[in-house]
C-alpha cells in the first residue's frame, strides 16, 4: 500500500467515527516514535516481583504465579468475546482452539513449579505466605463464572437440592470452593476465604448476575446447530481445565507438602488432599457434552 492510499484510508476511517481528520493528522506530527519498552510496559511488568523472604526460589514461585495470571487473562479475553458475540461455529472453533492452547501452555509448564524449586527453600519461604493462597485467584473464579452456569459450580452434594432459579446470593455459599474455606465442624470461615470475600465477593456476584443465562454452556444449549468438531474441542478444553490442570496442580502440592514422610497444612488451610482432586470436586463447564457415565467417573 503506498503512503497516499494509507492516509486516505486513515482519513476515511476517522470520518466514519465522526472525528475531525485535520486534528488527528496534526496530532500525528507530534507523536514520539514508538519503542518496545514503552509499548509492552515491560519495565512495569518486571518491577512487580516483591519476595517476602531472602530465599531465591521465592522469585520463581511469584513469577510462575504471575505467568499463570497472564495466561488466565488471555483466556478471559477470548471467553469474553465468545459470550458477547452471537453464536457462530467458526468463531467458537477458533476461540476454543486458543483456550486449549493456553491451557496446554499451563499444563506443559507446571514442571517449573513441581521440579523447579528447591524443596527445602520452598518449605521455608511458604511459612511466610499464610493465609495467601492460589485459592484467592479472582481470574480463576471469573473463568468459571463466564464458562458455566452457577449451579454447575455448586458443590456436587448440593447440586440436586438447589435450583438454577435461586438467587446468586443464595447459591454462592454452596459453591464448591466455599467448602475449602469453611471449617467442616464449626462452619467458621478461614482467614483465606474471609480475605477473598472482602476483596472480591461483590464483584464476583455481580459478574454471576450479568452472566446468568449468558454463560458459555447456556449459549451452547441455545445454539441452533453445534458441530461434532466443536463438541470435540469444547470437551477437550473442559477436560484440560477441569481435570488435567487440577491434577498436575494437586501432584505439585503433594510433591512439596506430602513428601519426606511429612504432611504439611496448606497456606489456605483447606483439607487440600481431598478437596483439590477433580473426582471430588466434579466440576465441569459443559455437563451436557458428557455422558452420565463420564460425569460419574469425572477425574477418576
Ligand atoms: C508449589 C506450588 C503450589 C502448591 C503447593 C499449591 C497448593 C495449593 C493448595 C494446598 C490449595 C488449596 C487451598 C489452600 O488450602 O491453600 C491450592 C489452591 C489453588 N491454587 Fe495452588 N499451589 C501451588 C501452585 C499454584 C500455582 C502456580 C497456581 C497458579 C495461579 C495455583 C493456583 C491455585 C488455585 C486457582 C487454587 C484454587 C483451586 C480450587 O479451588 O479448586 N497454585 N493450591
């Protein structure tokens, strides 16, 4: 494209948006040339690692959590586009492929956690982290709330006794992850859960209300025609996110918290050995895409 054509298209584009091209063109003359570090904000990004101890591997721990949060952001970026555009097989295939790729990136890199930290260093710096826990990842919860109806996130033992018509506020205390933050006998909430509620409960409940009837599983159920290829890809994403990632995460927790003949309490204080297993949580985003048999043996 020659430069005259490019300018003409630029002007037309501005006019289409109701903007005055003269101002925009004058403004262009004052722009500084772009550089990599300002565009990517890399210096800000690299300034965000603040270990609480002197142990070198705490930096590995922080960076890998941050890397995961960035990937969660990529996933939400795709999922939000799916939930706001009308259903189109082509778009859903494309976005689901991306979701699979991002989840595989997390799975394939989890060894950075599992084998990439010195066991004794981890055992020491983790004592400074309580009650913080990955349990408090708001983006993880947002992915869930975008992907599936709230009732599918209710603890499996309560799912049949509650209704999808219940209010968000009524369903929330029965979400599967509330159990991890609640003492089974006293019913007292852990510090980890209390912190999380104070910071995110309102935002998450608002999102659940906005997404009611618009989550990916609902949009799928309303779609006129869902191709076998799309079903295959959605099942793969569901399996990777809700079975394979929880399993690799659980194995990593076991590696650090249950080896050397010791069983350590989690920083978030949950009964994690049971709770984190996908066959216990039985959490799936698209239950309609799985047979009863597959759901019964979910994660086993
Ligand atoms: C050595 C590495 C890790 C260990 C030992 C570990 C341990 C745990 C434990 C025990 C829990 C249960 C809640 C609690 O009582 O604290 C948990 C939850 C969680 N962790 Fe990790 N974790 C590790 C790495 C990560 C990483 C890298 C992420 C990425 C963000 C992460 C994200 C999560 C999430 C999202 C939950 C909630 C899962 C759910 O509710 O099913 N964890 N983790």
